[in-house]
């Protein structure tokens, strides 16, 4: 995927990984702080239902991946 064709040569590969995860494990990850703290990164993990991703994520890469996923699923390729 080219996020800004003509504007840069940036290219992203999108991968799909699916796994089952127990609710207790998801609950334990909620609000976990991660990132490279010594580089000033403070990333707080938020767990949301997959169906709500399009409403919650302002990230263009996530929304592009979601659109690709939905279209591949609708086409019967997943």
C-alpha cells in the first residue's frame, strides 16, 4: 500500500494475523503502558471490539487495513 503516492516513496506491507485470545488475557492487557520510555514514547494499549475499529481508530494505516480486510472477506478470499 502506498499511503501518499506521488508525495513520497513510503510503502507499507499489510499482514493479517488471527488468533484466539481468552478474555482474561485481553483484560490484563487493557491500559498497559508500553513503548520506548527512554525515547519519550508512552503508548497506552486500548482494547476495542473489532467491529468498532472504524469508529475508534484515527490511524490511516489501520483504516486502510480494515478496508482491505472487509473487501477481501466480502470477495470470499478470506
